[in-house]
């Protein structure tokens, strides 16, 4: 984290990112409503694709190539139960009791928005609900640290303290990130670590905060598709994310609208 140059957005760029974030939040609400028992993960991708086209947007995910992997083949990541992140939509049918994580991003006028949420499909176990609620709480504990003068590592420390105090494992392999003209800009933002380290936060920074929390250990295993990450011990996982602007008045969540997470 130390030494990374974090882009500062202009007022005009922030306005564009507000619009991108609004679209992300609204489409995620559509996907959450559609995620019912009997629906396939591929159907969720098709719904997202139609929403993107209807609004004249571009997908941040489709064809994404981080280097060394096949380009990502869908506009949404759909991860179920022990899948942590980057689940590829397909023929899998959602079942009553599934824990479903949806990660989604778009860009318009050159600027990205990125958000994720975990939802209950039908009636889930108490274990699943507690994991989901704690991960959501950890996201907002991190966001609370996003005020001018705080250090970058204060975000991850707050996430880690919240999740681990409940007995959960915080994933180390995947982290939050800056966001703007690129979906992934400096800095990387781990969901763990000591407080008081790294660059100071200043107004105009826009960061995507995304805790991934496992019911068991923090361990990760990759599937043969080279994208889908699952828990090493087969336990449940949850994932929440928001794109957040740092302002003089405190954090502004750009990917939140009425009714969203």
C-alpha cells in the first residue's frame, strides 16, 4: 500500500461516477428480485445483460482479462454457498436455502461502478444468515473509516476486527481496490491488517471496499475454470462491496439507492 499513487477525482468525474454507481445499484436490485429458487445463474446473467443494453451502458466484467487467465465470459459474477467470488453463470439452478453472492460492474462515459451483495435464496439456515449479516456489518465498519486523515489500512483493520470477532475467516487472496477510469486502480485494499499504515485518505479518492468472509477458515481453492474461488474447507462464504467516495463530510456510498444493501 505504501507508495501507491491514488487517483483523485475531479468534481466532474465524481458526477459521472455517481451516475455509474446508481446504475449498478439499480441493476443489482433487479437481480436480487430475480434470484428465486428454480432460476439458473445463467438467467441472472441474461437479465443483467438486458439491463445494461437497455440503459446504454458497457459491462466492466465481460471480456475482462487480468492477464494469465481466459477473458471473463459474463457480465455478472454469481457465487453460490462455498463459492467466494468470480463464479461463472451457467446452468446451475438456485435452490431454496442457497446463499448467493452477486458481483456486478458497469462503466459509462469512461468511469466504472462496482458493487456486490450476498442474499438468501428462499429460507436459509441461521448459520448462513449470521454470516451474511456479519459480512454486511464488516463492510460498513470499513466504510466508517473512510474519512479524511485516516490511513488506508484502517479500513481493512476495521473489517477484520468485525469479522474475526464473530469467529469467521477473512479472505486474504482477494482485496478491495481503487476505481475510476479503470475498474481496478491503485491502491489495493486488504480486508485485514494493522491500523495506522499506508497513505492518508483525502477527499476525491474513490475506493471499492469488498470484504469476503468465510464461515470457516480463510483458505481459498480455485476451480478448474480458473476463475471461481471456493472455500478450502467447503464452508459457506459471503461477499459485500460498495464503491465509496471520500468527502470532507465523510464517506459517500456511490452504489447505494433506496432498497439496496
